[in-house]
C-alpha cells in the first residue's frame, strides 16, 4: 500500500535528482500516453525530468519514503498528454486519488495566493508551517478549504439522485452544496436539499468525508431520510432529479468518490432493514 505523508512545510523534504515529480499543465494533469489510455495501470508521478518552462514547483511530501514534488509546465512534452483532473480521478486507483487530490489543491493555493490580502506585500515560504508569510505585516496565508455537505436521501426503497448541469454524462449523484457562514453542516444540508429539490429531510447521519479538488472542497457526507414535500427541481442547478429504486439505479459516480460511498451505504442499509 502507498503511504502518503505530508511534510510540515512547503519547502521541507530532501529534494534531489531522484525526487519523484507529478506534472501539471495549467489545471490539467500531464501523464505519459500509456496512463492516458489506462489511468489505473501505474502511479501518475515519475522520476523522469521533463524539459520546458516551469511556472510553479513545490515539494508536496513523501510517497513510499520518496520525496514527491509538483511541477507545472507551460505545455505538454513529446510522449506525454494532458488529461482533465476530473477525468483522471474518476478512473484512478484510490491511493493515487488521494495524492493527486492533495497536489491539485496545494498547487491551486500556490497559484492564487501570491500577495498579502492585508497590505499587498509578496508572500514568502516559511520553514515551520505549511503557510505563506507576509514579511511586512506577518499575516499568514494557509491553503483554503471550503466545507460542503453532500447527502443521499432515503424514502422506503428509493434514493433521491440528481443529474447536475455540470455533468457531461447521464450520471446521477447525490445533492450537495457549500456550507454558508454561521450554518452547521446539518442546517446547510437541509437548506441545500430544499433549495435544489423542494423537499424536507430528517435524521441526518454523518458517514464519511473526502477532500475534493474543484478547487478546494471538503465534502461532509450524510445519510438522511425523506420527511415531506414534493420534488420541485431547481433547474439552474440540476438537469433532472428523481426517486430511484435500489434495484433500478441509474449511472452512478465512480467507486472512490464520496457520493458513491454514500449511495452504496444507503443501499446496504435498505437491504439490511
């Protein structure tokens, strides 16, 4: 099993010519052609050093005791090809998913947090914290994490699933949304489901969480029960939503996603009742 360990600071670790590298071009992952065709056949990082201008480079941590860096190039190299982060993660192995997930979030942070939000001074790395420091006013910038709720709603043998207008396929998933300032996770869950589907829910039970790099979310996963109301879909968010019997489910998210873990848990719970 791959052991993934963070270093306590951005520049920590024994970087050397043997350091593993995970390559990006902009927001897309850069992989050898063989991994484009079969993403789950090998790890996405490499000891190969690619030529070309690097717009960002940072040490992420260690994998199997070896230092891993992130490098962002301006363009793909011969024999390598870009793939969207979402497409890769949907087909990757779970242990690789975790590493790429963290890398994408930290790369986004370093790409967007360059200046102090208080005084405008350029931020610098520090050796004792995973943060960027303003040398002028001492403000520290940490990686941004946005908490979200995601839930599967049960009604008898049926699950409420939706096809989002962000999906490019006929895949149906759980309802989800960001937690707003001052809300508890449970309050956000009830509000989001009512806003998107028009129904009230009860008995929310936390099950599992997952980091999600689009661009920096922490998904808090819940099981809950239908309480009242009729489906009234918010078409600005959803293409469609419906109740599906557990023996007749539509196309579902990949197994390593928090949405699929919630759906599978709900199906097991219903079958065991």
